[in-house]
C-alpha cells in the first residue's frame, strides 16, 4: 500500500493494528555510460514497494535524492549535503513517529547514504529520549518504542551470494551489473546497449569528485554492467524482497 494513495482516515485505522512503514531511499547520480541516473532510487523503490505488497505494509514516498557528493564531476548528478540529508531524514522520521509509527524500515539503494541516515537515527533517538523526559506520561506512543532500521537491498546474505555467483569480481562497487539488472527488469524499455571500456582497477581511495573522475573516468568502479540481464534482475528482486520481508516481519514483532 502506498502512503501517497491512502487517505488520512485509512492511515489512522491502519495504525490501530500496525505500526510499521517502509521508506525507499536512493540517489540521483551517474551510474556509468549504461546505467540510469536514477538507478539507486529506482532499485530501492521497486524493491521497497514489492516489500510493502508482500508484507501488507505502507510504503512512504521514495526519497529520490541522496548524498552523492563524490559523483558531482559527472553531469546530471544531484546531491544533498550530508547535513541536509540528516535533516530531511530526521524530519520524515519525526513526522511519522508523531502519528504513531514505531517501526520505520528504510530500504536503501545507495551506499553513500548510510553514514548520513545513521547519523539521523542518532539524532532522532536522542531527541526522543529528551522528549520522553519532558513528557508527563500517558502517551499512546511511548517514544522508546520507536525502532529504526536501514537495509541496503543488495546486502542480504542470499542476495550477496547470488550477486557473487552471477558476476564474481566483475560486480565491482558502483554501477554494478546487479543494480543495472534490477533497473532493466523493472524498466525494460530503458535498457541501454553501450560499448564499455576496460575495467578500472581500484588503486586507492578517492578524494572528492574530481579525483573520483580521474580514477574512474567513465563513472564505473570496477564493475562490468554489460553482464546485466533482465532475467538476473528478476531473480535479484525476488530474492531481495524475500530476504527483506523475513527481516521486516521480525522487526514488527520485536519489542
Ligand atoms: Zn548505485
């Protein structure tokens, strides 16, 4: 169920028996010569919305922008500063908590978001602790019942194993064949047939956007997205949704 397609009385009645919500979170950033700029947001949205269907959970609108500073030397990338990202994540969570959501499950499509989202979780938690101290009790939604989790869709044990078996070392770290496969499965009309250059080996850590482009001139980081297929994308989506659904159900039950 999409939060955007619900009415407020529907959300209110859902909350009588279910405190969980899923939030897809991605990025708008270059993904090499064959990957879509929206890859991280699209993969998180497709998997997050299927997860919502599988578990009967509400799915909030996708956060399409993320922390993509290191991709800014490539045209079309849009980034939030880490401090903006923390503030946006905090505001979304606090709004949902105010209404009584207590299990907030982020499905993430972009590794660069992790630090900022986790920092936002810390801010929310300290704010809730402080609010609890000021509260005079009797609330229906005790703030210490709020739980927040962030899951990178590609990091589940089985999903990781499938990626490894499909692509081995050619999976790489950015513009990976697995994320490209998920977008091609989801939007087959967007499939690109682009000749790619040789794989760049990762020699050292990059220092900012210009250096990133110097080390990885076409935007890929050690990945070979030409291996991606629509069929692989389907397998990855189904497996990731299954794994996340298992975790989400457990997350709802935990006290
Ligand atoms: Zn990506």
